[in-house]
C-alpha cells in the first residue's frame, strides 16, 4: 500500500480498521485482510517494522539484510 500511495518507508504503518486506505482501496484491503487470516501466510509474515527498516536501509544505499 505504501508504494501505491507514495509513502516513504518511515511513514508506513500497520493497516488498521479505521484507516482511510480502506475507503480508497476497499477490494484490496479486503483481500489483504482475508490473506492475513490464512495459516500459511501467518507462518511466513514478517512484521511491518522489519520491512520498513530494511527498505530504509536500501534507500540509504546501505542495504542490510540482517535487520531483525
């Protein structure tokens, strides 16, 4: 969603129930909610905080694959 809306990595938050993006992209957010409930997705999901930290490291020119 951050790429669609043009947000910077440090501006990305977990999509919450009252998020404005739900009104703008209802089908996409419904799909995301459905997928997040699947056990195979839950098993491999990486917290957004980790994605944001890694994206920020890539954008800074110093990609750090060891961010945990």
